[in-house]
């Protein structure tokens, strides 16, 4: 097995050095990408080096570099029947070798789970990199995941968990965005992950957006752009061996969608002028910050391309706007090609070729990898997809891998993971950011601050984990708290049980999630208020809940339900911290988006 030596390719020596030597270099912190060279010089060096690598690749190896897919299993050599079903091989390592893959993506869900603990992930990454170096292409992998923070977190505790992006922006400290990117980047790179599909650069201008919401920093393009830029810098600054590639998503902007592109094809009916004013600024900020990669959206945007093609397959959007007008020459990757949004109008065999013709470089998670690769190979051999177009994308991928030290130092040291992942310093940063985020939206009855600490507290409403975690954190701060989870659609019987429990407690904290979509939560709120005991309602995900007509006069927003946010909430409720967050979005009066009840920037304190 061989690893790519940047020195070798720059001097015409081709590929040299052993995988063991490369791993040793990574452990010693060797940075061979000349990061201190002037940017123009470094760019030329990367171009020369990448072209030399490209020159020695076969068509099959080039096409493999354009694909990023999931793998099944928690070790590279673990036989998993899902790998046979998905790829026709037994192990993840065999899939990497057979298809000359450019990258893999890790998940932590029931069907695709690659995470146990950080040390295990590091060993998995090393095993897959060894497989890549043992393939015909001999080119290390981009290993990516979706680690946005909050709701979209793949590597959880003991790794550092951050609040959702909207919570980070509620604190109004732009440097916090840089800290989030730096911590997440260092922890991911420590386990061998060198690409994060973050930050979300969408402007959540539609309160009913079913898929973005608190993943967005803000409903205002200026604030969103500031935090996107800061987070990109956090991910990508520093030595190549410790930084990761950031990915701004989802171009040209998913924030006004009313449909989830996982299940349908959203249509955005903004004018081009509105797009430039609202959706574009955060992507411009990401490009100005030097973002390595941009992810396309599976959305129709008729003012940018009247053909009805989703943006992922749209040459006017990808080549015309992103490449031509905006001058972006980094890697463009699709959103998952398993999603219905991109499959609504075309067969799976057509999609990869159409995406490459549109100007995309990497194809993420095709539903049928073999079919997708064969379709690109067939199109290339038939002349339908020019070799120049393929080479252009492979060159961008190789330059990214060189820039981030992936070709020169692909391995990590599992024994050193604990020095970077979930450290006390990183956990303290997450706590400080969460403490700044809690937003007091309404306090009309003057319930807060509490006149005295409650002896007993009931935590009820939405979320098994959220209610239990909050009860634990409140108890840790001096009140005897119990959890009674009622869900998003509480039955009359469950509401009655919660009301009985509320009558026998000093304070009630009720978590809500999407009152507009699940209005039975309002019945719960009324029943709790009818007890006469003080009630604090908490928008535990989207802050828009506070804008709906409801009987509770006291509202806080956490923008998420992960532990740092709930710990910060407990401190605000019990008076250990004052709320200091400011709304990053307008909160309308219920579904009437033209009537703002709580404006952008609103936030009470005492």
C-alpha cells in the first residue's frame, strides 16, 4: 500500500512513501501542505500536484472519486449483510476498494450506524483509509459526516455537543461560530473524519419550513452570513492535519421551502431579486471565507431556472450562478441522491450524469451505487459526458484532498483521541455558548424571576429525552423535579394526568414543539394553566411556538433540546443565570407570517 507524497508529486516523483510512514507523520503533526506559503503559490502547488495524480488514473478510478456513499459496520473489515445488499460485498473495506470511492459518510441511525465511541470511529477511519490506499486508485478518502450541532449531530457524547445553529446566533457573539467550527473540526479530525457537511447556510425565512428551522442561524441574511463565515473559518483554519473541510448547504437556499426535500420536491417561488437579497448572502459569505465545499439543494427555483429541474441537476444554477456569476471553483457536492426531491423527475440511472453535466463534482449517496457508477462510465465511454468534464471535477476533489492533508496524512492515532474529543475546555465552550442562547420571549405575568426556589417542579410536554434531561438538570440545581412526557399529540387522558400532577407541584415547566402542526399541545397548556400554579412554557425547538395564541403568559426559547441547552434553561428558570438571548428570527402571530408578534432582536431580561 502506498500513500501520496506531496513532495514526490511536486518534484515529479509520482506516488511514494508507505502508509505506515504517513500515519506516523499524522501522529507527529507533520503538515506537508505548505500552509505558510503565500496563497497564490500554494494554489499553484496544489494544481500541479493534483494534475500529476490525475494523469496516472484510469477512467474507473476517476469516476470512483466522484462518489461518496454510506458504509455499513463499525469496523472496516466487519462483515455486514447490508453491505452485500447495498454494494455486493461483505465489508466496508471491500466497498471502498471495489469502487475506488472518493469518500464515505458516517451515520448514527438504526439502519446505518458507524458510531460507538471516538476510539472505535478512529479505528474505522484508519481501516477505510488503508483500504483506499490498497485499491487501484491508491487515493485516501474524504470521510465526512453531518455534525451541525444540536438536532443534526452524528457523533454524540462523550464528544462535545453544541446547541443548534439558531441558538448559537441567539447569543449574538459571532466569535462563538468560530469556536463551534474549531471544536467540532478538531474533534472530527481526531477520529479520522476530515469533512463536515456543515454549516447550514440557509436563511430560515419560512416559519413553516419542515426541514431547516433551527438548523439555520437566522431568518435574516446578514446575521446568518456572519455566523456562516465565522464557522467556516473555525473548521478550516489551522494546520491541515487538524482542520476539516466545511460545506455550506443547501445552495441556492432551502430556507423558504414548505416541503421536505427528503419526501418531495420543494418549489421556491421567490423572484431572482428576492433570492439575491435573502438567500444568497450567506453563500457569498461562505465563499469569501474560502469554504472548501458547497452542497446543492433538491429544490425547484423557477426564477433561477424555469425548466423545473431541481437545483442539483440545473446547469443554469450550478454552472451559471454558482460557478459563473459567483466564481466558485471549490467542490460542489449534491445532497443525498436517495432523497425524493432529486428522484421526482428522473430515474436513478439518469441523475448522476445530469448532476455532472450541471456542474456538480461529487455525488452523495446514490440509491444504487453500482447503477450510478455504471451510468457515469457508460456516458463517458459514449461521449455523452466529456472526459474534460470528469477531469475537471476529479481535479477539484484532488486539490481539496491535498489542501486538507488527506492525501499526505490520512491516518489518525486512536490512542490520542481523548486529548481532543470531549475535553473539559471544549465542554466549557459549549456551556458558555448555550448560556448566552436562552431567550425570554414573554413574561407578562411576571412569573420570572421566581420569588423563591420551588420545592417541587413538574417538567412535562414534548420529548422523552428532553423532559427527563431537564428534570435532572433542575434537580441538580436544587428543586425536586419530576418528568411526565406527554408528546406532540397528547390525548385527553394524558392531559388530565398532567393536570393532576401539576396541581401537586410548586412550578410547572412545559416543553412544546411545533404548536402550529400539533395544536393539541394547546389543550395541555390550558389544562396546566387552569391549575392556578405558575407555568413556564418553553419552545424547545422552533421559537415560533410562542407566537401562537395560547393561554401561557411566560415563554422561553431554547432552540433545541440537547443537554447544553437544557442545562442553560435550568439555570435561567431557577435564577442562576439571566436570559440574554435575542431572537434570530421574526416570530409571527401564529400562521400569519405577515403579522409579526415578536420581532427579530427581541429578548427580555431582568
